[in-house]
C-alpha cells in the first residue's frame, strides 16, 4: 500500500522514535473482531489496510499509541500469511478484546451512525476504528455493538466541512490517516482534505452551499465517520 495519490503528504518521511519515546499518548485501536463476518478477500484487504496504518504511524515524528485488538482467528492467519514481519512491529498487538483491555468508560468507538461529532481528542480515552471491510453487508454493526457494550461513540466531523458525492464510508487506513493528520496539523478540514480520495467527490461545504437552491443535497443519509 503506497501513499494516497494526488494528495499533499502531511506525515514526515522518516520515523524518529519508538512508541515508548513518543510525545503522543493518544491511543487509537483497530478492533479486529469482525473476521467471522468478512470473506477471505476482505480479510486480506483488512490486513493490508492495517499494514498501511502501521506505515503511516511509523512515519510520524511522534507516533500515536496504535493498538491492534482481538487479533486471532482468520485475521491472525492472514496477517501471518500476507504481512511480513508484523510480529516485530512497534505496536500494541493484543489478542484480547477491547473490553478485556480497556474500561468501557475510556472507549470511544468511531462510527458513521453516531450523533456525536468529534471535535478534539482526549488522551484519557481510546479511540476505536472498526476493523471491517464490507460495510455494506452489515451497516451500523459497529454502532450497535458500541451501544450494547456501553462504549462511548463519535463520528469524524467530515460533514461539518465537506459534502461527499459518493458513499461516505471510509477505509480503516483513511480513518487512521485523518486522525494522524489532524494530530499533526490541528485542522480537521486540512486533515480530511489531504486524506479522502479524489474519487469520493469531496467538495467544501461553503462551495456546495452555493448550489443548494437548485439541487437538493441530502446530507443526513449515510452520515460520515
């Protein structure tokens, strides 16, 4: 997985230290508990997206505290088969579930359906990205699981700044890259613009507003992550 094309690179090109030395204590977890709901092809895609997240994190001056949780079953098998050297990654690699690793009060699950718009990060929380590829087949599942487990939840503020022409579900690595870019720039608008692929039809909300009288743009369906 190479850099996303046609977007200005925000992360630095060299890693400067280990997680243990990083000034950032922000915890971000990828929850890999969905492998029983994904095809073999999608699990392989997830493994590559996880590898991309790791690469992005390693290239930050102060990498985030990146956790992989619930690494077992098919996902573990595919990581071992398709991701070279993952056991040597500088990452918090855990076979346990989220609930076994963190108190529910610390967990904020990032999901498209949440009514809570994320404004800033709190280092006392752990922000969770669902390790899931086929969103269409099980829409809203991460949100339902978060509610049932008593986790906090939020969505990225994409629709605060932009209109997206296509479906607004992003890949695991795009969500992580938006987070990492925000931690560097301090700007959600910049972080989103420099991450979301051009094929998504990203358009600044101020610009889109000019056409609102001639075209009905429903921004409530498929609320962005």
